[in-house]
């Protein structure tokens, strides 16, 4: 991140995933809406295909990560993210993991650590998910996790997730 990014807004990282419909188009449309509604997109990882995490499904995911400079505070940002998911047809049914047209997770919000009833930042499960760490390491390998002080590449090296993550 350069100095101008810090001066113009908050530098955030998002993870995008889709395993229903036209997965690539879902990610591309989400990226466009993110640029229109959240802020200026910086780096975007390549797209990876991965197995579902936390549940069983025959539908493989397409995943990517991106950085955004935003002027939005965390909770209004979360509300806009949920709005984008809704526009793209995301349906939330009950608790737990399920197949989805789109999933957008806020991974990091600058160096902030936030424990709010609606939002926890850094994302509490990002360290356990290879499908998040592989694309995040591609665009921000030396970025330091604000809670544990480890670089993203170190988190990836330590990740015990056996999931397969392959470039598309």
C-alpha cells in the first residue's frame, strides 16, 4: 500500500466466492458492483477453483481476493456488501454453509481489529481457509495480520486446510 492509499481512505481486502450459476460472471459482476459502490479497486488476484469448505457439495467454487480503498466505515461497508450480494441473488437460508451464487467476505479493514455483534475484523476464519489465503497471498503476501502479527504468506504456510485450490 502506498502513502496515497492511506490518505484517501481505508484499505480493505475482500474475498469473493461463487459455486452456482456462471461462477466467473458472478465474480466479475460482483467486482464491478464493488468498484461502483464501495470504492476504488486496487489489486485483484487471479481466479481459483476450490472445494467447498465446511460442508459437502459437488459444486466447486471460484474464488478470488481484491483490495479496495474505501471511505466507508466498517458497518456501513458491511451493509453495502450485503446489498451487493442481494443484487446478485444471494439467498440466506438458516445458519451454516451452503451453495451460493455469491459470497463476499470482508477479510481485513486496514489495521483495525473490530469485534462488533454484526462484524468481526479481521475475518475470524480466514487463517483456516486455503481458498482465502492463496489468492490473498498473491496480492498481499507481506501484509501483516493485525491480530497475530504474521504475514499472509506465513499464514498460508501454516494453514492446515487440506482443500484443493487451483488456478482457473
